[in-house]
C-alpha cells in the first residue's frame, strides 16, 4: 500500500489501522537540537481523540503518546522520530458482519477492489479517521518549531455546521482563545449554541451533518512556494485532502471569485512603514503559488459522517444481491469539531517542510529563542 508519506525534507510516514495494535507516524528530516514539549503534543491528541464531548463518538481512547526514537534528553537528535498511540477501546464484532457489505460513502468497496479484499476492514482500517492521530503527533512537533523559530502561528475553527453559519475570525489569537470554550470548536461564541443544537438534532434522527473549517496562518514570510506544479496552494490542498472527511478546499475568496469583478477581487499593494501589505486579501495570502506575506486564509469542507444509524441500500459482495443494511457502532454525528486540530497540524507539517526546502530552518538548531 503506497501513498503513506508526505513531504520532501521534513517528511512523515503514517502507519497503523483503526482497530490494529497502534497508530503512529515516523518523522524524518526534523532538525536536531530542538527541545520538544511533549505535553503540548499530548494536549493536541486529547483534542482530536474520541469521547471528549456530547457531539463526538462515545469510543473511549486514552491516546497516550509514546516516543520510540529520535528524542533524547528532551531534544531532537536528528534521527527519525517514531511516535505512536495504542488502540485500546476497539470493538470489531460489528464490522465482521459488514465484511462483504460495503458501507455507503465509506472506502470499503474501492479498497476491496484495490487490494483484492486483503485490507483491514475493521473500523475502516487504514481509511479510518483515527489515522489522523499520526498527523497530530507530527504536526504537534511542527507547530512548536514554526512558533519558536519563526513566530508562525496557525489557528483553525468551525465556521459552519449544516446550515448554521458563523463569522470568520481575522486573527489566530482570537481563534485560539475562543475555540476551546465550546464543544463545536468555533471562535464565534455567539453561534456556538446553535451549532451544538444542530448536531444534537441531527443525532436524534440517527443522522449526521457536515461542517466548514476556516484556517488562518500568520507571519509566514513572502516568497515561500513554487510554480508550477508545486504551488503552495497545491501542496497544502494535497495534504488537506488526506484528512478522510475533507471534500473541498478554497483559498481566500475561494469560489466567490467566480462572481466578482477584477476591481473587486484584486489585492492592491501599499507600504505599511517598511512592510509591504495588501489592502485586501482575496488571494488568501498566496499569489502565483507563492506566499505574499499576507495571512494564509483557507476553508475546508467536511462531509457528513458516512456511518449513520438509518437503514441504507447496499450490496452483498458474496451473494451478489442488493440489500438493505443498518450500521451499528459508535460514530461522530459531526466530524468537523474533532478535525480542527488535524487541520492545524497538517498545515504545520507542510509549512515546516516548505521552510526547510527554502533553507530558512536549518538542519541543526543551535540557539532556540526564549519563550
């Protein structure tokens, strides 16, 4: 099974299955000499893990971080870093009955065809959202490097659940201060109760609902990225689409630009003291595939959870007959709140790699700025 690696210099390889022994990541190309705060990584894992609120799945996992290599005496050594968590609260019994019955909008059928029925089908196996825990482990380290060495800050939050829309928030500081004050992880605190109610209402009908996550990156310098096939939007979008529930990505004005005139969409330049800025940011901080120095702004569309408690139509691969099925088990009524830290982390992984490619972050960290 290919396709489990991401990055050029700061590279990660994801491993594990939803109901296997563990889930984790191997990180290569991390600069040596960086003091790692493992508690910060554990806190991010806690935000992603299941069973944390009434709007998430009831599966209970401790998701305790284990470091197997690459960190010695609290600092990165330059060697590959292996991080993992154990799968402990697994109930695979309900999946055995679905072995030959692909669940609608899950990867069951295409994976069955691609791997000849040899894939681990339990809990979605390699295609489960649980695999994103590895992204959070590696991203938790990348976030620290970006913050300490370059002052680059990343913040995501939910701005829409179903038809309930919140407001965009213009600063990472506000996002990080507000989003953990509510179960849906929105920085728009006024709309949080309506979002929670929408999720609970959907859950009461054995259904699920989608959402929209907005992310802002501050202080990324201008000049990061490449034309033509390795644009900054392109490498970010590729990584974001690795999150199983993501079905759409837009930067800046996004799809609204199709309704705008050039005079409305253009971002005029001006000097702000010695700094060059634009008076608007419809490009979302990226022009020609390269960062402009303005905040990176994008949104990702999160699909409704495919596992719902309603009867659905499917097929039996063994009998070759059409059937009606009902999915049992523990599932999120809305994936968006738990996906927020995953978005932060996968963006951090990509940007750290881009800064290493540009030579801005060296192979060895000799001096770490004080907190």
